C-alpha cells in the first residue's frame, strides 16, 4: 500500500460486493493502470453477487511519482473458465500480461475486514473516516465517521468515496442541502456524513441486502439511525426513494455502466439547480457518463481525480472548469 497524496491512503479496496461463498481466486501482478482497468472490467462484466475484484499496490512506497507493481485479485463464487478469464484480461492488458494470470483457492474470510487491516484514519475536508481502534485521532471539530469492516463498498479509503466526501465538503461550505439522496449507499458513509452534518434525514438505498444491513448498522453506530434508514433497491426502484424527491443533492458512487443507465431516473428526481455527485469512474469512463447525463440536461461543474478514479459534480447548466488533481 502506498501513501499517494497528503492524507490519502490507498488500500486493496474491493470493487463490487464480495461473493458470499467466494472460494476461487484469480491473481495477477501488473501495472497500476492495468490493475485498475482489469478490476473495472470484471465488475462490469460479471454478476456482482458472484464476482468481486480488488486492486492494490504490492510494494509500500512514499514516493508520489514512483509506484511499485500492483496486484489485481478477482474472487469467484464458482470456479471460472481459466481460458475465458485470460482472454478477458488480454482485452485490456494484452496476451503477454494475461499469460501471467494464476488461479487458486482461497480460505473463507471477511474480504473487507482483510482489506482494512492496517488502514489509517482518512481525512476528507472536515470529515474523518476511522475504525474503532482510531477514535483517539478524532479532533474537536471533526465530523467523525466510524466505519467498521462489512461486506459492502465504501470505507472512505478508496479514491471514489474520498472524492465524494471532498465534493460534499465543498458544497457544504456554500449551502445547506435540504433533501438528499444516496444511490448505491454501500456502507452508508456518504449518507452518514451528510446526515451528521445537516442533522436531517437522508434517503438511501442499495441493490444488495448485505450493504443495507451494513449501512443501517453504521448509522446506529454513529448516532444517525433516525436520519439514515436505507432500503433495498436497484437504483431508485423503491417507493421511498422515488417519492422523496425532488432532491437538491444526489450521490451515486457506483460504476460507469449503472451510472449511465440511471441517468434518466436520477435526472427525474433532481430538483432545479441540484448538485449530483457521481463517482466510481476511471478516466476512460468519464466521456460516456457525461454524455448520458448531458442528454438529461446536466453538465459538468467540477471534477476531482484521486488515485486514478474520477469524481464528477454535475449541475443543470453547469460549467466545465479544469480538473483538480489530488
């Protein structure tokens, strides 16, 4: 793991939800760009209930300009077709890299708990995301979010979640949103951050029941159970989420494909002048997502790039300033 930028600790973060009975593993050592691209390809190609991917740096480094080799691991509930997997890797990394893919069995474990081993607290503006063992790092004026290991995405350490928190911090310096929605809430960290600051309800949902349980548990842990009551829902397909609009702040920290598919639904529940924060994007995903939301009358207002992941702030009639790189 490498300290890439000030107060940003990159970890082997799972992309997608880990399979409940994952027993098979694909592993590959490659470059950072290849590792992130392969992980992204697998979670967009396979059922997230059956497959998950992690990408992380193998060699610790404190050099912002030089990174060591990266590892990409893909977990499967059932044994995959080895040749088909190598062919898929070759699509984004070439046949020579694909030939280095190895397969094996893995012991039963809590994937996110393993990924969180050794992580430090992460600051994103006024927000501090930490585990129970790091409560002593909380300062008087911090908006502290205690997030424990759970079978769901969103610990604050991943570049996408941190990008969303930084965007939220920026918005809160300008105004106080009144009606907020978190699509694909994962562990609930974005909904919790907003609810803790505003001290008002935040609508949230996730397609995976495990994520909803994790988010509800974290809400209780952080004293926000009255404000964050997540529901099981694919996208906005739940009466509570659809009827709760119009929203003036919407989070969607998921993946490029579902973000594009959800553009009409999100635009429909967004109020005039709403801020829409989307993330879970590699740089190559950004044009397609912007096109999908542009077709709904939304334009790019700001962009953050962290650890190879892009976070976009969209608004009705927004402008397109230069990207801020962290």
